[in-house]
């Protein structure tokens, strides 16, 4: 159910679902989070996927890539910078 919600039409629903999945700290979701980062058109959902990857301690190259991205108010870059500190 949560994974399906992470692909909802509403960016708010997707972002909330990614936050809920992030709280699970399930390493088997790393590929899913990376896919959501790369394919989602919402910078807020992308930032949540980046936070999740940071919490899992995986995909440092992706986090570095995200840290250089431009988004409104630097949301993605800030999420990546915080994730890289973990």
C-alpha cells in the first residue's frame, strides 16, 4: 500500500508515502528510493527519497549528485547535504 502511494498522482501523497517508508529503515527499499529520486517530478518527493537513502547509508554517489542539483529553495541539495553527513 505505501509503495503504491509513493507512485500516486499527488506529489503530497508521494512525499508522505516516501517519508513513511523512510521510517522503516528497510535497506531492501534502496533501489526503490533511487528510482523515485530519478523519476519523480516533485522536488519535495525527490528530497524525501534522498533523505531515505541517507538514512540507509547507501548510494553516496547519488547523494553527491543530488547535493549539486538545483531546486526551489535548494530543497534537494540541502536534503543531500544532510544525508551525506550521516
